C-alpha cells in the first residue's frame, strides 16, 4: 500500500530528526544541568557569592535591555521609512541596511575600536576620539548597530504581511493624518512583529560574545558570555569550571524566562496566511515628504556604524605600526604578508571546510524539517528546533563539551556538531517560509495527480524553492564562517578556525596583524557569497521574465 | 469652499494622467460627477478604474491633469492634497477593516477624526450600523464577521465620514444580489439626504448599468465612452464597448435604406424594417449590433437553433442565420430543442461605428467579415 509506506517514511523521518535533535541539543543540555547539580553541590554557594558573577549577570541584563530599547524603535523607524515613503534609491537602501550583519561581529567591534578609540582613525585624522568606545558604551553602540538590521527586517516583514496598504488608506480616507494613522493603525498592527523583534534583540544581546569580548573585556566590562570564556580558557581551578557551567545554565534559564511567555502570546498572533507583498510601497503618495531626510539619516547611520569603522580597519591593516600616520605614503601590505602564513592558511582551510560541510548538512536538515513540519509530529520537532535559535551559543558549546568532550573534545567534529545544533533553525526558517508561500493549490494538485508528499515536493516545489535553499545555504555558510562564540570555547590544538585565530591575535594586542586578519575574514565571505547570490538571482530570473512577458507584449502592441 | 453647495459638480477630473512603475494607468481622462449623481467606472481589470479612484481619493498623485472636488482644486501635477483633507469616503474592495478594532469603533473612527468625543462618535456609529441592520455586531472584530458583514461595516465607515463624494472600489463584487440590494437602497437614501455624489468602480456591467446615473467605460486607462446606462447599452461606441456592457450579437448585413430612427436591412433575402437610433450608414457588409431583446423568434426569417440555454426567468437561443449567429432572449422555459428549424425577426439594430468612427476603427478590424 503506497499510503502506508508513505506514512512509514514520514514516521521514520520524524524519528530520525528527533534522534538528531536529542543528540545535538536535548541530551547535552540535560547533561549540563546534571553536571551543574553534581559538580556544583558544595561549590554553588561560593560561586554565587562571588561579586564578579553578579556583576556579569547584571551587566548582561542591563545591556540586553539598553540595546533592545534603542534597536527596536530604530529598526521599526527604518522599516517604516523604507517601506512607507518614497526615499530616493529605496532598493539600494534596503540592501545596504543589511551591511552591518554581513560584517563578522568581531570585525565590526574591532573596527569600531580602530575608528573611534584614542589614537584611532577619528583621533588621528580629526582629533576627535571617543575614549569610552572601549567599555559598556561602545559595546552597547556596536550591538545596536548590529541588531538594527534584524529588527528592521522583522518589522518590514510585519509591515508587508500584516499591514495591508488599504488598511492605512482607509484611515487616511477616514480623515486621519499621517501621524494618526501611524498611532491608530500601523503600530497596533505591527505590535506582534515589534514584540518579536524585541524578544529576539534581547536574546541575541544576552548571548552576544564577540562584541563584548573585543570592546568590553579590555576595559574590564564583563558579561556572562565573556566570563564563561575567561573561566574556560584561562581559569584552571575547579571553581572557575563550576562558575562557567553555572553561568551557562543561568543564561539559558534567563532566555527561557523571557522567550516562553512572549512566544505563547505571540505564537497565534504572528501566524499569517497571506502572501507577503514584499515590495512595499508608499500608501499615500508623499510628494517630497522628507524622503531626503530619511535618506540622510540612513546614510549617517551607515557611515558612522559601518563605513568609517571599516575604512579605519583597512587603514590600520595597511599601516606598518601604531603611531605611524595612516597616510598613503606609509601604506604597506606588510601586515598582510605577515598574516598570510601556514597557520592562517590552515585555519582558513578548516573554517572553509567546516562552513561548507555545516551549510550543506544544515540545508538538508532544514529542508527535511520543513517538509516533515507539515505533519503533527514534525511540527513538534520544528518548534523544538526553533527554540534552539535562542539557545545561547555559549550554553550550547559548554553543554556539548560536557556531553561529548571526553571523546571528541578539541576536534573539528565537536565544532561541527555545535554549528549544526545552533544553525539548524537558521536553515529551517527560510525554507519553511518559502514552502509556506507556495500556493497550496500547487502541492495539492500534485497530490491529487497521484504524487506522495515527498514526491510532490520534489517534482513541483523544488524549482520554486531553489532560491530559498541557496539562501539558507548561504546564511549558514556565512554564519558558520564568522562563528566565534562556540568555536572559541571548543577549539583545541590544531582545530582553530580563522575567527578564533583573529580573536587570539586581538588578545595578544597585535593591532596591525589583527586588522589585516579581520579584513581577510570579511573578504573570505565574498568568495562563496557572490556566486551564491548570482545563483539566486539566476534561479529567480526565469520566473520574473515569465511574469513580465505578457505585459511587455501588450505594451508593444499598444 | 463651494460657492453654492446646491449646484455644481462634486467632482471634476480634467485631463488626468497617472503613471506609476513606468505604466500609464490612467491616460488623459476627463469626467464630472454632479451632485446627487452616481457615475460608474466600468472596465475590465487593468483598465485603470482603481487607479483613477485612488487618484481622486488622494492615494496617488497625478502625473498631469487636475482633480477638483466641490469646486476646489485638490490635485495637480505640482501639488496633491492628502486624502484626509479631501472630502471623500472610500469603500474598499478588500473591506480594509482594521483587525484590532471592533465594528462600532471602526465606524466611529472617521467621526472621532472630525473631533467628536468618544461617546458621541459611538452613538452615531451605532446609528449607522443599525441602519445597515448590523447593530447587533457592534462588538465584533473583523475576524468574527462574515464577508457580507465585513462589507457592511466597511460601508458604514464610509457613510460615517459624511463626505460629499463616495468612492467605491468594486465593493460588491462578491456579494449576493439580496445583500447588494439592501445596501444600495440604503445608499440611495443616504445620497439624496446629503446631496453627495458617488464614483463606483466595477467590472460588472449589470451592476454598473443598474446602479449608476451615468457610466464611463475605461480601457487601458483611457475613457472609451461616457453616457447614461441606456446610451452605453443601446449605442455602444464599438464592439469592445458592446461586449463589455452586455450580451451582444453582430450581424453582417446590407443596409439598403436609412431614415431618422430606422433602417431597411437586407437579412439574407428579405428586407426588414428595423428601429435604429443615430445615423445608420447605407451599404453592404455592415456590422450591426443586436442585443438579445432586439430580435424574437417567429417571423419571416429562417434559421436553425445552434444552442438553447435555460436561464431561469428566461431562455437564451443561439440562432444560425444567413447573416451570422444571433442571440435571442425570450421569457419562459425553452420552447424549441437544439437543432430545430425556427423563424425569427428583427426589431432593432445599432450600426457599430455609426457614432464615433475614429474610435471604432481598432475594433472593427476584429470583426468577422
């Protein structure tokens, strides 16, 4: 019976996915809790009475709140500015707003220190240093810059799917001005999206490591993640180990306390069945309504947040030593030739290989999950995987280390497992979203024509899904390539990734070399990203051409 | 402010052109809506009727041309007033009800924006809901309303605006005739009370002809014909307009003589005297429009039934004649079976292309010879 075998296939698929989730996430986290319970007994009082721990927790919470409070309104404002007005060059702005997340977090933080700290770029060029860039203020600012693209994207998606332009037009036609419409219609409709953006911003700040590490630690500002790193990589006494695993557990506990209630509230409110109008357009033709001001604001944000720091980074990389004036006459590639050695090359090779394997496996895993999700058991699995999205990387790394460290500790395999566990949701979301956007009729027509669920997906859905699959692969590849939170906790001799090499170089205070490595790490991303991006464009083009053809013909006839 | 509110046009559109995304959606359209008048914009999807409506509402700015409301210029290529400062109300195609507001607050919204207090606004909103017979749904949000109920709330919100021009963006497209009748009646009462006008976009000819005082036919953003429902139905400017406004047959016949209000037509051997408005040209191979009621079964002409369709109150007969296929509509159930030899006669025709030869050239080439 074909139906029974299909059901069996689905059930074994769910089972297989379940086993992978159990091994990658559930068992390690349970094991972490168990070890904290056994190892910690007797030490926990000592650990908790340490003021450094309380300070780290307080810093982390304060930082998360401070970043969220600023990044969410900024992101929403950017979304409204780009989707509801006629800013000149909207397409270009939409792309460039994502620049801050294309730069590795570590590199972004490091380049800020090169740009704004004392003896940095603005100090030497304009005599304008910002000394507190090292410390909580700098960490906060860079985290905001890094988070805004995300809150912008979430709000923009909310605008596209929930705030149908006619709803706002109806308010305008009812006599409401632009401000009243924003207050009475747009913002209430966006409330779930904004809440989701707030939770994500809060959680991502909680688990951020690279930026606090590179900008906070030198100034004595510690967070939970940097404390875990310090305890595990520098501490040697059992107490610091207990502190690390306790903090790891505490971090996930805080996350759960924040995420679960909001998720329960948000879950039903974020579900939308309508096809997103991703283009977005001004609801009411806003003849010259401040479009240029919005463009100027966005430009200033990108200039201060990304462009100046990256220019400073490149300048540092081509300047022979600290104190040498960064004028073209002094430029040299010495730093680059110094860092391009066999150690860097090995690390680069390992990073590329890891990212390649991880991205490929993750695309397959994410695709499987997206397909299985359409069944009831699969849906539970998908929810579980989505939860891993907010499982802090530090916690995950510590948990995996405790669970499997004794066999594969310090190997690339353990790092790979960590990537798979952490990034599964990253691969799953775009694929699942693309599957949702398929007109249900297409799959149903395939089923009605005698195709099983997997056959229907393979024959009917794979072609329209291809851009999402490539995009998921690309997101996983880039994220894995830049990953430093887990890699820095899990690497051993001979398994450093390039990101870890850069981090270590920064800790050794080798400014020019670190800058050169950072430039390298950022540019490496382009090697797969450009072809993949072109591939996505190519995959989408026939469809677009097909849609446009009749219009073209009509206009020629007329 | 209008000088004399009792006379004059509510809306005047002068040479309006609207382009967006590189497409000319409305192309040099001029029209007026008088006080107390409903003008229907009839056209297929993509004909520009929604764009025209959006330009009048203030959602789109003109590329060129002007829009005048109540004798005041509200939009030109240089300056376009925002919708909230135009005296218009809009009923949206997709209802456009705010998911977070219940029915009474939705209807109270335009009243609140006029500056009324919450209590006054709600009372008035309830009154309007009551007139549309949905006062019992006042506390419900859109998700808890059926499509028809949502439609009525959308209409109630527009009525609450007390506008001098009501814009309808194909609002009744998916409603059954009973519900449509109920609130069109309500509208007529409303319109006469406030002396407002209506601009009603639709692709449904029956609705446009039955509801409007005048009908504007739109094709590819251009105004093809503007007239009373009777005019556009009986004297369509070309075959395209004829097909758009209702069922039509085209006979290719020889007109042997024409006089004021009538013509002598040779219909395959016998010459028949028919009514015909306008100036009917004399000649051979002329396309003559025949509406289903303009011919009847029984008479001196011969034909064979190609198809018979029972339509409830009437039956449609498609007759194969010497001058082309002809659709005849008669009351009652079918009297003949398909394939039967029947006789028929013609009482009226309209010579296609008689009214506006320049505009019909395009369509005439599509006619069978």
